[in-house]
């Protein structure tokens, strides 16, 4: 039988070929291990958000506006030993008050009843509670859009029989325009702070990555007028001078910028 040549060489006789093959095998194993490791890393980050280096700062914005509406609570209380009589007196005075208010151009939608109550009143006599009368109280909240008429309206309310005024509050009917201006100022303020921090740290700012805002629901009031008194009576009283003052709208923001 004749000798046949084999594809695989005799390793002991071909040492160079054996060395090259071993080196290639080692490199192949290392390369394969690296690929597996990279694939595992990619798999572990699936579904996770990219973590970015950021600078977070807060900014403040303030705008001062002039009020354009006022609200005032006006009340009438009447007393009589007969509850029906006390109610009738109260109703007549309140109707007269509302007629006066409408005479100043105040719409029905701007007059809201906030309270109507009936309660017995007593006096103490020789250590005993003695019935005196029934008291009927009715209050309305009035929105005044022409601020120049506030003093005249309060004077007319007293003439109509009003004997309670709990306060005058000034506000802005639609503050969103001023709030947007305050928001822009707050963002500008935050950007100035972020740029200063970035320059100090030796980095550059990237895009804005997060934003949050806090703004009080009601504007901050100052230089305003408050009233807690009783008015009314047969004689006409001097017209009170009412100053609307100013309103301050504040917006605070927190923003984060990417660091490049």
C-alpha cells in the first residue's frame, strides 16, 4: 500500500507553521472575547437614558404692573323683632345698593352674593339671655373695572344703606402678559448665571436640557389700600380717596444646560 500525503503537516517537523497557527488562534480568541464584551455592554444600556454632564441654576424675574380691576365686599345688616320685617328691610336696602352699582356701569356678572344669613340677637339682663331681635345680613362682592370710580361707588353704597365694607383688593384681570415678561427675565437671569459658572469651570454650555417654573398664583401687592369699617347713615359722607398702588409679579425658574 502506497503512502498518501495528509493535509495536516507533521507538527514536529513544521515548527514555523505550528507557531504561526498558534499565534493566529490566540488573536482569534482575544478578538472574539472583545466582541462579546462590547455586545454585552450595548445590551446593558438598552432602554437607559444617556447620562449627560449638566449645570443647573435658578433664575428670578420680576415685573411691576398697574392694577386694572378692584374687588370690594359690601354688606348690609338689618334688625327687627320680626324676622320677616328684618328681611324686608334688608332686601329693600340691597336692591337700592345694586341699583346704585348698576348706575355706575357695573354689570350683573360683576356683582356676586357671597353671604345671606339670619340669626337671633340677645342681650344679657340680670345674668339672663334676653331676646332682642333677628339680624339679617347680606353681602355682595363687587368687581370694579373703572378704578377712578371706586371712591364714588363706596360713597354711594353708604347712601344706599350699606353698613359693612370688608376690604378693597386690587389685581390685574389678565396677568399672563406680565407673567410671560417675568418668565423671560427669569430665563435671562438663569442664563447669565450658567455662563458665569461655565466660564469659571472652563467648560462650554450646550443646549437647554430641562426647565421648571414656579410662580405664585396671585401677584404680590404693595402700596395698596385696605379697608375694614362700617359705613352708612342718612347723611352723605365725604368721598374716600382710594389708591390702587402697584402689583409685583414674580417668576422663578430652574434650568439645566448640557456641558460640552
